[in-house]
C-alpha cells in the first residue's frame, strides 16, 4: 500500500506531497493541473523509461519519492534486501519501504531502493508486486497469455490448484525420466565402447593378478639381486674385521676380550674399573653376536641370484605395463580395478534401465494426458463463469453491448501448467468479432473493461494497489455512479487510486485529494489538498457545474455523498 508520494519539479508540479493510504483515493482538479502527472510519477517509481521532457522547465532535475507499507517477510522485502536496500519496521509483520527516482534535464536517471542506489530494473521487479496501473498509455496487467492463464487459474480457485499440483508432480517426474532416458539412448554407443574398454582393462589386470604393494617389494628384491656380489664381499670383510684377522690386523672381538681381561686383573685395586670391564665384556658379546649375524647373512645369500633376478625383472615388466596405463603404483591399479568393475556393472545395466524408463515414461505420459484434459475442463468451466460475470459488470459500466470471452484452447506442447492456451478477448460492440484486450477499445473503455475484470478477479486474486486513469472517460450519470460503486468495492480488498473528473466517481472515495494550479499555472506544495466536509462538497460541486459555490451544485454534491455513503 502506498502511504505517500512526494513529487518535485515534474511537469507542471513544482512540489506536491500526496497522502494516500488504504481504501479508495480520488484525485481531482482543473484541467492541466497535473493530475495525470501522479500516474507518470508512479510509473517512474515502478521502473518506467525516463524522459528528460518530464523535468519542469528551468529545473535541473525532477524527483519522485514513494513511501510504501509492505509485508515484512514478503517477496518485495526479500527483493529489496537482495538489492542492498533497507526496510524499516512499521508494526507487527509490516515494514516501510521508500523508493525514489531522479531524472536530470540531460536525461540521466537514478533509482533509489530502500535508501540505496539500485538499477532501474530493480524498481520494475518490485513494482510488479506493488501496483497495477490501468490507463490509455499503460501496459495491461493481462496483456500476455501467461498472465491471462494465471488470472484464470486464480479465479478457478482451490479445485484447479489441487489438480495443478498433482499434474506438476507427474510432469516434473516425467521430465526427469525423459531426460535420463534421452541421455542413455543418445550415449548408448559411447557407453558400449566404454564398457568394452573396461572389460579389456579388467581382463588385463586380472590376468597379471598383482598383489597390494608388490611393485615396491619387487623393486627392493631386484636391487638386492643386482648387487649380490658386492653384498657378499662387504659382508665377508665385515665378518673378518669383527671376528678374524685381516692382513695381520687384530679383529675387534679378540681385542675386546683382551681388554676385558687386562682390567679384570687389576680391578681389585680400584673398584671403579669393575663396571668398565663389565661393559667391555658386554660389548665383546655384542660384537661376537654381530659377527654371527653377518656370517648367517653371507650364508643366506643366494648362490644363483642371476636366475632369480631374471624372474623378478620379468614380473616387474608385467607390473610396469599396468602402472603405465592405470596408475603410478600397483595400489592405484588395484583401485582402478575396483572402480572399473563398479562402472562396468552400471554400464551393463543400461539396456535394462532404458526399458524400465520407457515403461515409466509411458505410464506418466498417460497420466499427464489425463490430468491435462481435466485441467482444460476445469479452466473452460471457470472461463465461462469469468466471462459471464465480467460481461455483467460491463453492462453496468455503460458498455451494454460489450462482451468478454475467455477462450481455452489446446497448446502445441505440454508445460508445467498443462496444455492450455488462455485468451481473454473483448467484443466491444454487438456484431463485432472478439479481439485481444487493448485492441478495438478506447482508453476510457479499456479502463472500464479492466475495472470490470479486476472487480471480478479481486475476490480470488487481489492486488496490493490499483491506479486507474481515464476510467470514467465518456460516461456520466448513472453509469458514472456504477463506476464509483465498483471502484469502492475493489477498494475493500485493495488500495485504489483514481484520477477522475466526475463527481459521481469521486463521491465513493474514502480519501479525496484536489490538485489546484496557482495563478502562475504551476502546482506547488500548497496546491494539493486533502478534502473533507464542506471543502469536499465544494470540489464536487465544481466538478458537477463548474462552479464551486453553486447552490444547486452543492446540493447535488451532498446528495451524491449520501448515496455513496449508503453504498
């Protein structure tokens, strides 16, 4: 809901502050006083294209600021926060939003959303949730086929909504199944080649039958066998140095034994030598044991290492062939073998999976066809009711020969909403052919058509704010009273703002604003007044007779106000 609009230097308006609020606001004033500029200002706040021509002559820029009351956790608040803007708390579940737009005389434009600069497109996104404008030059809310189908679906209510949920569940499942089957069929040859390659690789690995870590063990064994003679010579030399004589050089073990005996001989003279002698004895045993270990090592060296080395090298060559293809190590090769086996199992199941998906597709296709036909039946019935109700409203709005038709036809393809094409058509005069909305009707007639539609739709699909311009063009008397009465009915569920020149319409407003030009032809801050009591009656008398102080006009104005108050 729009709480207030502030306009500066826009067209003839120097400055205007317009309090709006809930209910039905009527905006009246003299011709050329700038009433329609309010609609233009709203358009700018809702992302309309900026034109430097709207800047008041002699000014550098024009600005519009709108204050909205919105749902604190609704889609508008979410979009504002996404754009980096702020909203202010305004009571339980409510928040205040400020939108702004500035246009310079050079044609530059700047948008402000919740106190932060934002692309103009953000205003358009937000505006689609906030306001619907109906006027001769405005885009129709129901211009697109999609919007018309959505409006009809809202009007159809819970029966269609329940059926549509069931349809969408099947349709989305059908899409997923179709996509999976298409991939399997399209890639069947590639997947068959992949399966054959995996079989060859698996057979090759299994024929070699590698063991975990075998390549590392064989590398170590090959290294030993290739240096067998060097190992034997080094071990023999070490054994002699520990336990025997080498070129008349005493061995370590006998020397240690001699040292131990020398110390033990004199240890009785100094107790400090006893532990040293004991330690030398232990070292002697260790050296003797090491000598034995080396002797065992030498005895254990293979006499025919060359034959074993050849066998090891052959095995290493087999393993190397695997690691070149499937991984840097045998452990990686074995990991590949496990993954390849699982993948081959999956690929070998393709034919069965395609058959299963084909069966599921057939079942879901039949269900989709049945549900789509039921959707069409429900929509067709709702379309007939909607057309009848709107046509009845048109008769009361001075369009007795006009008729609305809502066509539900079969589309070429299924979608998430079924297989229906919805077209709302208007037959403006008897004998004429139905034509799309917006064609074949004047601006005033079109506004009345949209009013009739919105009044009927409001019961099931209310919009936050409606703005009507020229809705009363070309009518008067009883027809104008009916327009006012329907606008008041629409205002029971939505905020309604109407630019009007008819007292019969303004009488039904709960908030009456008057725009008056100053003597120099401009509109200033003091030129927008909120009318009540005698001031409102005088304005309505002016609308009726052109004279605000006409006694007959005042009496007629009061009569209209009483009529409107009585409903």
